[in-house]
C-alpha cells in the first residue's frame, strides 16, 4: 500500500477514536482539538519519509556521470567535456521522456 493511502487510513481510524460527544464547553472543545492535532502529527510521523534535497539532488544522476565528470576535470579536455555533456543530455532526455510517459499513463491522457 502506498504511504499516502496508509497515512489516510491511519488518520481515519485515529479520528474515529476521538471522543466528540461532549463538546458543550470551551475546555472540552480545546481538548478534542488538541487530541486531533496529536493524531495528525502521529500519523504524519509514522508515514512520512525524510528526504534531504540539496542543490545537487538530481534523480537522473548516476555514478557513471560522476566518473565522466572526473575524467573531464583532471585534464580539462574539451573533448571530454563534450562527451560528458552529450551523455548528460541524452540521459536527461530519456529520463524525462520516461517520466512524461508514466504521468500520461497514470492520468490516461496524452
């Protein structure tokens, strides 16, 4: 099951357990609202994933590109740079074409 579905399922089951029958005064309402906030926070912590995004984060990047880049950086040859750029360009195109295809198939659109 996907994390999003699990989050929603956990949240719904936890919300069902909240006691909302006695909301006749401000204190009871505040108690229920605080419990609701805790339920959402717990469900979020249980189902979320920490992702560290940096300026270097590229989902299409691969260790081979790092090797090609190092190959260029040592002598700084123009041919090595062109080779590296061509590799990156073709990889990006194929990666993003695949992503577009996945989105189109998922949404059943063009």
